[in-house]
C-alpha cells in the first residue's frame, strides 16, 4: 500500500489528479470567448 497524504493513499491521489487533468484538458477558452463577453457587457451598459 502507498504512502498516505492527508488521509488518502498516493495511488488514490494520483487517480484523482489524473481525472482532474483529463477534465481540464477538455476546457478550452479562446480570445474570441473574451471578446464576446466584452460585447455582452457593452450591450448591457447601453440598456441601463
């Protein structure tokens, strides 16, 4: 059995990190996404 880290074994920790890494690699944010957000804020400010 592996060493424990905060109450979980190193094997469980590595499995958790692997799952999180896989999920994070699926997230892609582009500059276009930020440009759209800025446009939405601009339109919202005109509606005030």
